[in-house]
């Protein structure tokens, strides 16, 4: 079962499929009917029909909708324009049914009447009005041959009507009576078998069974019994007529194979909510799927609901055909027939068996046995009802996308929204002349806003502080075209364009520091300079999914293999681009598998403000790359939303500021273009266990501060000013360690306290921990910590000794060789100078203290670079501190030996 998604506000919801199975069409209490271009569409097209839409059906590119204005309207598809009114009622329309060829439509209403109308006849043609029910209508079902109509009502009866005479033929009591559609204990959705109309399925609420009635005699020919059929509400035949789906008021969905008369699959609603309607995908002959909606306004999808039955059918076909008919006389089994049916033939020359392949077999299908039978779905053994997961891939390959963009099919959409600015496209469907592109920069000093006519039909964009890159896909009559606007151009020629080779289309774009990149349908990565120079191409490891650029780094995500069990197998690589060479490429991260959540797609990829690679999947989990091949979850955005169908649209993130910039989308995955939504700042919260626990909060603070210390060390080498963030992170790390140590001591967890102490980086922190343990009267713990502090000091001294020995040896060897060189060449020697103290001069006043002369000397040439004098009686506190402390530390750190009486 796919994860359910928000479709409409809470209330009665209805749905149907388009005939090609590409669209799911829903309606609900918010007054809209919505066209979903597949279940993964997170931004459906909404058509307002009133304050409430109560029922919906689809046939022959027409959408039939019942509204709160008590009218049955027709809308054209896919234009979704009003195409007339079929009929009117005096109360709410509760259900709609269309016959097989789409010539007749029937609707039931809360005014206890049913109307059937031929939509192809003139408007003056008299419609058929069926009366007889004494309560609101619950459901109607037209016979595929348009001879009969079945209906159910709140009066507790199911009735069959003859459309020729408009008379009632038969009636049954399905359950208790009620006075209103909303108060009915069951929806009692009845359904004719869609291929021939030979059988009618009726859910009987009182007996918790489904009865199959035969068309000609209206007698019961089968009864479906199962414990999960309690409070049965809906019956729905598959389009092939071989399977029947049932739903109960408690949210149990059962799929029945009407040939083997068993349950082949079962599902349970996530929240055990009542299901309002179900519909089979009419385009799927295998791996059938069912869409359903509930009374809370949510939409769900069941995939491969008949996989188990189809697998058994193929197996039984092979077994059945491997045996020959048993003769009346000898009752023998033909070995030659078994060989033939299993794919072996006998070679006439040598008599050896040769495998030529298994033949395919067709099965005659008879939906039900003659005569009444009782079907029980419960297996004979405890293990009979469980099936092993089929070894096959049901995952769909994700189409290429631009990070920070909304779907292409929208008329008004974001082509890209990132840290630099926003690129929006406005236009009408099929009218490229009216389409336009607007570019807005967050920092107006980069460039002023742009308004570009979209005459070429660009659908992709990438924006950096140096360039704007646009691309349109290849069409049958026109190749894919690339257009780039170079903001840094100073010669007056900012824009350049190029055309991709015929048959090659642009799929993904990226822009970086002095370069732009285009991934194409031929699995090629084409790179250009910002001025339009072509660089060497790169062959992609697989079909591209998306690109992202930052500085000299280019991230690429691609399909590495076919995923299994609804999983995506996405690979990624990181390329470094040298702007000074047309072939200056290197792998910063070799192609590897990108980690994604279960049954999740990649929804965003990019870089943080500090240049760290980051991704987010469709479940809302944000991850950053610690090092090549190692990823760490940084934030679960689902923990910050209130509604189940709310999502965050990611824009960017900052690791030093520990915040994520995003937009909250209510009931959707993508924000609207007008009015532009406000940007939200989410604090980074690691998805640790027991997030409200004090221990967990300290652990999170320690992890984040340690990551910041590591990050500032990297950024310091690239010229970032990170002194203040580094000091804050170091202080937070020490505070967290001491608090964690104190918390472990208070909880009598001494082993945990020792583990915390092992993370302490200095002997000063260990000494504080020793003092705390001593005051807490934990002598054993204090002794262990003292040993750890002493060992830390010994290790540090050993490291300093190892560091000093090569420096001293190198200096002595260089000094011996430099003694033979003339002193005048000291200016070309890079050896650092030595701070020395000259002899104290004599003073005329015996009571005065002697002054000390300080000077910097060249160790190799003896040249004095700077000299000054400090008198102890008049020296400042700073000079005194330098003389007493800093001088000794300077000499010790450089460790230069004395020369000619100097030290």
C-alpha cells in the first residue's frame, strides 16, 4: 500500500479513473474535483464546481460531477471546461453510474429518486425516473447492456429495475434502515460485473457477506464469507471481471479471485477509517492497482493486488498442461506429451532431447460454477494464507528534475528557487508566445531582475551568482536549445545560445564558478564556460536524475540500476572542475550509491552555504555528506509539520548557523507562485531517539558542536572567517561534555561517565571531572580519571618530542652547511629569526636596575633584524609579561641552539 495523501477536506469523498488509467479524478466536501496525473502527482489540477462535490464518474473523455446545487454536470477532459447539465434533483446527488459505452448515465439522490438519461439523445427526450425507495439513495449500478439498473437505499433494500418498463423486478433487504445518507451504517455500493453484466455483487450488512446474484433469474449463486467482512460497505469488480474487491466500514480491503474463490490479497487502512469508494485502474492487465478514498478526505493506492493469484494461475497452467488426458482404457500418462509441454523435443538423428522453450498456455475462464456455492476465504492451514513477497521490481524510474523546481505541467511554476534567487515561469498551456520567465535575485547587487520572453519554451533553469542557464527539451520538429546569460560579461555580450545535436535532449542543468553543465538524453555531460566555450564532455555512469553545482564542484545523481521492491537505486558522483583547463576534471567522490529512505525518491540535492553536499528524500529526511561515501541525517522535516499531507519545500541550509531555509506547503509538496509564500527557518534537529530527554539534548549539542569544530577547521583553510563560530562550538562542546559527565554521575552510571571522559580533549577538562567525582565521593571513578589525565599528558609530551626532533636535526644540518656561506647572503635565507637577549650595559646610577636589550637574530648569518631595550623599573605590565612568559615560549617553540655566546 502506498502512503496515503491528502486530497480533500474531511467529509464524503468520491473518485474514479480516466479510461487510459493515467489520471485519478477525485471530488470532495471542499467543492473541487481534482485531476491527479498519477498517484505521485503532488500538485493536481483543481476545478471548482460548487461548495461541495458529492459524486463523480468518467466516460468517453467526460467527467460527470454531482454538486451541492443538486445538478449533474458534465466537464470535458482534459480541458476541464463545462459541457452542460445532464439533469437536476431536489436534493444532494449521492452516486453516479455510466453504462459500458457511455451512452446512458444514472444518478441517485437524497430525494429518493433515480434518474437515467441518454446523453446522446436530444435534450427534449424524456428521462427515465425510477421511484419506489422510501429513503435516500445510496448507490446505483447500470447493467453493461443497459437493460437493468440496480439500486440500494437507506430504506434497507436493494432493488433491480427494468429500464424498458421502469418497473421494479426484484428486491432484497441488505441491512437496517436509516433516514439520511450520512447516518447510514453502510454505503451498500452494489456493482454489476463489467464485461457481460452476468452477475451482480451485493454487500449484505446484516449477515456480513457478499452475495453474487445471477442476472437472468436474480437468484443467489454464490456467497462470500470472511470474518473481515464485518460491516461490509463496498463491492467493486475489476475491469476484466475476474476479481472482486470489497471494503468494510473498519477499513479492511479484501481482493477476491472469483475463479479460485479465495482472498488473494488483503489490506488495512492506516487509521481504520471508513472507505468511501474504490476504483480499479482500467489500463492495467497485470499487476493491477486499486485507488481508494476515505471519509477524512485522503487518497490511497494499492499496488500489485492480484500478483499472488496471477502467479498461481501460471503455475497451475503449467502443471495442468504437463499431463495428458487419461484414456478410458489404459489410463496412462504420456511422457512425450509432458516433454512437449515443458519445452523439450526429440532430435530425429540422435534421439536426444533438446530444450526449445516452454510454450505459453491460455486458460478458459468461467467466473463462477453453476449452482449456488459458498466461498470461504479462510485457509485450511495457518500458513496457507501467507505468501512470500514476489521477487520482482515494482519501482518506477524517477524522471529527471531540477532541484528547487515545481512540476513542468503547471502553468505557473518555479523553474528554480535557491540561495541566489528565484526563476519563475508564467504562461498558458499551448501558447508559448504568452509565456515569460521572471528572474528575481535575493541580493540586488548581483544583478537586477530580469524579464525574458519564453518563446523557445524553456522548461529547465539553473541560477548561480555568475550565470543563468535555460534549456528546452527536444521536440520532433526542433532540437533542444541551450541559452545562457553571463552576468559578469563586460563586453556587452551577456547572452549566448547553442543547439544540441539532433536526437539529443537536455535533461538536467547546473551552474558553478565560471562553468555551466548540461546532462543530455545520450548519457553525456556537456560543460561550457560562462562565455560559451565548450569544454570536454564526460560520459555519465547512468541515466541522469539531477545535477547541482557549487564553486568548482559538480554533483550528479543518476540511476545506477533497477531498484527492487519499490526501492530506487540511485548513484551519485562528485566532480571537481578546473576553470583553467578545458579537460581539468577530477573525481572528488567516485560513483557510489546514494542513501535513500524505504520507498523514497530523491526530491532535492545541492550544497550548503559552506559547500557541504546535502540531499533530501521524499520522506523529508535531510542528509549531509561527512566524507566520501558517509552520510549523516541532519533533520527530519516531517517532525515539524502538523498535517499528514503538509511538506517542506527546501531552498538551502547553513551549517554554521544551524538552520534550514524552506517553505511550508499546506496539503502539497510545492509552493504556489502567487502570492509568493514566506520562507521559514527550521533549526537543525538531529533525529535521535528520545528527543525530549535531557541526555539526548546534551548528546545532540555535543554532536553538533563537534561537527562545527571539524567544519571550521576545514573552512579556515579556504579563507573563511570562522574564529567566532569555532570559539562558540568549542565552548559548547566543553559545556556539553561536563553536563553529560555530571548527569552520568547523578544517575550512578560510572561506566558511562568514563566513556564521556574519554571524549574530553584536554587535561584541564579531565581535572574538572576529577574534582567533580571527588566531591561526589566517587573515589574509584576519580582514580580512573586521574590515570587518564596522566596518560593524556604523557602522550602529548611524546608527540611534542617526536615533533621537535626532526626540526632540531634539520636545523643542525642546515647550520653546518651554512657556516661556509658569506653573511651577505642572509637576506635570501628563509630560516626564521631567533629572539635573543644581549648583555646588560653598565649604569651610572648604582640604584637603578640594568636594562635588557632584545633583538631578533638570523640563526645562519648573525644579522640583527630588530633591536629594542626594556628597563625593568619602567616596563609596562604587557612588556613584563612578554619578558617573563612569551619570551621563553618563543624560544622553546623554535628551539634554536645558542651561537657565539647567544642563547
